[in-house]
C-alpha cells in the first residue's frame, strides 16, 4: 500500500513539474515573438526597426461602432469576429513591414498622380494624310523604345480596374502606369495562325508587349481595350469572339467605346445613348458570355451635356450596364482615386506620343512631371503611405480597409 501511495505521489509531482515547464516555455516563446517598444523605436518580428515619431498608422478614420440587426445576430457576430481576427493579423503585418530606411529611400506617395495612357493607331511606317497628321499614330519601333524608357524610369503596368479600386500592387519605389487602347484597330492587336494555333501578331502592340514581357516580366502585361463591336474589331485571323477571348485570357481588359463610335454631344435622345452603350454591352455578352465591361472611354472625348447619367448606367433590350468610370481624351495625369477631388466620371488620360509630337503627350509629361507629384508605391498592398503634408488631399473614407501610414519628409 505504501509502495502504491509513493507511485501516486511521484506521478502527481511529475505532472506539476511538467505543467510548470510548459507554461514557462510558452511565456518565454511569446515574449521573444511579440513587438517590443523601446526609445520610440518599433522592433518587429521581421527584424525591421521603425521610428514611431516618423511613421504613424492612422486609424482615426475607422468607424468602430456597429449596429447588428437582431435577426442576424449570430451571423453578424461571426463575421465581426472573423473581420477582427483578420484586422489584427493585418495590423501586425503592417507594423512589421514599414521601416524608416525604406521610406527615406523610396519616398512613397500613394496620393500622387498616375498616368493613364491613351493609344490609338500603330503602324510600321507612316505616311501623313489630310485626315491623319500623326498625332494619334505611333510606329512599332517607337512603341518598343517607349516600353524600355518607361521600364528604366521605374514605371510598372497596372490594370485600369485595379487603379479604380485602389488595388495597386507593385514594388516599393515604383510608379504605376495604365495603358488604354481606343477603337480596336488591328495595329493594337490581331491574331495570326501559327502551326494551327492563334497567337498575337508580333507586329502589333500586344505582340510587342508580349515580347517585352519575356525579357522584363516585372514590367507587367496589362491594358484595357475600348472597342466598338458594331464596327470592325481587331481585323485579322480568328473570329471576333476568339480575338476578345485571347485578350481576356491573357490578362487584358475590355472596355466600352459605344457600339458605333457615336459622338454623345450630338445625341439628343435617351434611347440612342442606351442603344450605343447598352447595345455594345449586349454584343459583348453574345460574344463572351458573362463578361461585363466596367468602364467607358468617350468617342471624340465628347460627353453628353444633358443625358450624361444614361452614359454612366442604363438598360437596353433587357441588358443592364453600369460604368465605374468614364475616361476622357486628355490631357494630364489622373488623380489617385483616394484624392478628395477624384471624379470617376471624368478621368483624364495622357496621349501616347505620336509621330507628330505635341505638348502634353506622354513624352512631354515624362520630361516635365515632378516625381514628387506622382504616385510612388510603398510596396504593401494593405497600406496607404503618404507624406504627412498630403493628408489634407485625401478622402479618408476611400481608403476602405487599408491602413494609413504617414511620414515626415
């Protein structure tokens, strides 16, 4: 009996020692992994150090109050718990990533302007006519040179929709740029058959971009093509359906340019506007099921004076359409979408450099724009980093679920 009691006692003592050891180990492990604040420095688990007096994460715009309907209490509470858990993880990652060295070197400004480039015609050689003096036409060789210049000067392609949704994801210190193409010309893109397979013609803008992407994949392969599906579209091999699907399947976007390239300033009826905008969307759905065009570029750059709301949204023959943005013809870089003055229904573009150079085309802006006015990425998808003096320029409600980081220049 005594021997049995000794065994029980030994087991009890061993269990207490083991429990104490595990608790001590957990405590030490937690202490080694948590963020430690010393002398105004933030030391993070990633090894980065930031100075909290220079970098701040601004949460003043967040709305912490939540009204939960009685009938949805359980679901709402679960959603709230998940959101809180995700928010906690995101906040921890934000504290780990920004550091003063990165910010001092890159000087990110995600409230800066972005160049949305407007391309039209591409040719091998150009012969001017009385209808075309070269302002809207560039050669394939000059396009190749342009891509190299943009790459070397730190620009990286982003999609138009990503720009509109403030979903810009490029490395720190780089500048986003958006490519748009109007009219669906064959110089922009056409298909050729090679060994029974339809590929982009290497002597087209898309073909040139694909070849450039093989050498510099970090530049990106993106662009939005604004098409008139009531007219010829990307003439070449394959059907219109195959041409559109090739672009979509390779990461490009399709936008609305009206069915027949109509001049809205000369249209006086709601029905005609809906036919041109909604009819183009209807045709798109017939060719590529389920694809909804999300933006429209104005033919001739001409808006409708009195019926503009029907350009933005409407319905034609049972097909509804809604444009998140309306793009103009020119002539300056676009505001960041978080800017207080950003108007999604009047988004400016910069003309591509034509054979006949003009003021305020892309080359002019590349030569003259101050980098301090441009959007410069912080390299972090879930933060918005800006110089502190730019805080007055932005609409904090547009930041959504991202963290705001400010710094002193």
